[in-house]
C-alpha cells in the first residue's frame, strides 16, 4: 500500500507529464467532454504498472520530489489550459514568484553546500524566525494582489505541517533545483519578449515622427 508521501511524490510527477501533454495538445481546441476524456486516459496510462512499479515511479526516480511551489504552478498551468481561462495564471504574477525563487536559490544553494559559514538551509527545520519572515512576505504579497505568491507559499507551509513529503525541511517544500532552472529560462524569455515588443512598437512611432518631419519640410 502506498504511503501519503509516495502519493504526493507521484502526484507531482503526474502533473509534470500532464503539463507537457496539454502544452503540446492545446486542449482549448476540444470540447469539455474530450478534455475530460484526455485527462482520464492520461491518468490510466500513468498508473499502468511495469514490473510492479507505475510509470510515474520511473519518472520520480529521475526527477525526485518536486517542491510544492512547482506542484502548484504545474497544477495551475494544467487547470488554466484545460478550463480555457489563462487569466487565472497571469504572467506578471508568475514572474514575481519565479523571481523570488531565483533570488532565493542563488543565495540558498551555494551556502547550503558549505561555501560560507552560514547555512540558511538549517532554518527550514522549524525556525520561528523563518516562519515569521515567510508570514511577513506573504502579507506583503497579499497587499499587492500577488495571489500566485500567496497561494504557493501557503500551500508549501501547509504541506510541510502535514508532512506530505519525507523531508522535514521547509525549504524542500518551497523550492527545488529544477524550479530554479525553470525560473532562469522563464525570466530570460519574458525579458527578451518585452525587449522585442518595445523595439517593434518603437518602429511605427519613429516612422510616424519621420513622416511628420518630412510633411512639415514640404510645406
């Protein structure tokens, strides 16, 4: 019989595969019954056992357990794609969360490897100061309507209190290396997209200004 920690780990891997599937299929093109059938068939496929181990077990062996933040983002992405409501997961709010993840990972992982005398990873073992800082950040995010950040941190803390994973460190519920790598690519893509959009918008404006100058000289 599977334990709650095993089910939680397999669930994260399942959401990863489902997110890849809906990203490729673009289920918004299909009717609601077809979308439901796709999800049911996907669940049955991932639960198919190979040598007494479900397919998700092999995926978990490669990826390990995802943080609750990753699970939340994967689940939210799947829901928005399947429901056809992308506005529920606004890109600017995702960028705030991923920016925080990236900044935290840059400081956390090198320090946790022993490159400094300070080990912030130890704060995840029930530090009241750490909980107070998270509470403060969550309240600030709530004030500025950063609900993606609020939900991600709240779910991570609740999962830690319920011990959904084998790890007892809160950091493992908040972020993971794969999420940090994804944050790098996401923020880089968003930055390049905004840069090209600004350049594309500047071309018509420059052309309009040039036309105005030429019209004035012709007079």
